[in-house]
């Protein structure tokens, strides 16, 4: 299976877990827990589950309800890692867990199968100029039962949400935004895509919330995270942005990050549709 995930690498499981433990990644700030309380005996699918941040959130809020949680990712190392992480849940009688390595855009399940499909932080990783988001929504609609719910949490502005006065960095970021092959603003189209793919128009909800990516006292640890993110991005950035510009944007971004008054922000989106 072709893996286009730009951050894939040996350290990605640990990086995702570390990232999800930070205050600005708290799922409680992205969705109301009431949206993930499902009826008894529900079958739920977490698409692009990664190391299971959303899966665990769903499990935590649906204990003792005899739910079946299916987790899908196109990277097997994520799933192996997650299996171990959830081993305590697997011992519980009234929870069934299953794991499948496959593509979110072509789900290996029969139609009318799940009460809910959840998905977090995938859309901005899709390729920019294709119809991956349409495929994700279309497939989710197909595998959902009537009245089933699709919940998509995503972000926009990551990497470009830096409040800096450095004109060279601002120029380079503008250039990068224009050539970055990822669908960085894809989640803004989700309500439209859901409407086009059979979700009930009156029930599609969309929330958008700008927030600080890191508070002042977190910038130092974010410096290390961004250094690591750039090292993961570097190989592909060299190809679409060129070696010199990649090196320069990294240097400038990291040095601006530590200057007094620099802010990092991003915008979270929550889209919910009902079949
Ligand atoms: C940024 S991580 C988010 C993981 C998790 N949902 C979370 O909230 O932490 C994106 C995940 O999507 C997976 N992924 C990327 N493209 C995919 C695809 N086409 N189908 C299934 N999974 C995919 C990656 O392997 C990675 O685990």
C-alpha cells in the first residue's frame, strides 16, 4: 500500500503520543464529550486512528456499553503500537476492539455497518490537488448505518500560524503555502462535501476555533517539537521547495519562535454529519 503520510518514520508513534499529551492537543477542547456518547451495542470506526488518541477518548466515554471499536490506519506500525497500548481495554468483557491496516479512502467494510465513524487530523495530510477528502466522506457515508454519525476533527494554519515581523520568513511562508502539496485547508470544504455525499443538510454542523498553538511558557518545548517536525518534513520539502529554501525557512522559523512576543496559533475545525 502506498503511504503518502509526510510524517511517517520510526519515531512517529512516540511523536504522536507526545503531541497528544500537550495541552493544545486536548480532545476535550475540540469536541464536547456528549458528541461521542453512543448507544449500547454501537459499532464505531476510528479512521486514521494513529496511536489512538480519538479511539481512547471514545472508549473512555462509552465504558460498559458493549461497544465494538474498529481502528483503521494505513501504517501497520501504528496499529501494532496501539494494540499494545489498549491491551487493558481488550481484557474487558463488554468492549470489542479490532484493528485493520487499510486506506481511509477505500474502506474494507460492507455498507450500512457502523453507528459512527470518527476521524481526527487526517484531512490536512491528504494530497492537495486530488479528491481524497471526497473519497473519505463518501466511504464513511457508505459504511454508516442510517442516522449514523461522521465526526471529523481537523486543523488549519499549522506551520503558517506564526505571528512574526520577520519579512524574509513571512515571504518564504507565503511561497511555501503556495507549493505545499498537502490539503492544508481541506477541512473547510467538509460541510460542502458532506452535503454532496448524502449527509442530511439540516444536520451538518461545523465549528471553527482559532487558538494559541503554544502558550508563552510552552514555546521552548515547542522549539524542540518543531525541530523534530522539520527533520521529518525535510526530505520531501527539499523536493518541492528546494534545498536552500528548506534550510533557510527552518532556521528562521526556529529562531523567530524563541523571540519575545512571537505567537504560534492554529485553528481547529469540527465537522459532524448525520446519514
Ligand atoms: C496526524 S496522524 C493522526 C492520528 C490520530 N487520529 C490522532 O488524532 O492522533 C495521521 C494518521 O493518519 C494515517 N494516515 C495517513 N494517510 C492515511 C490514509 N490514506 N488512510 C489511512 N490512514 C492514513 C497516518 O498513518 C497517521 O497515523
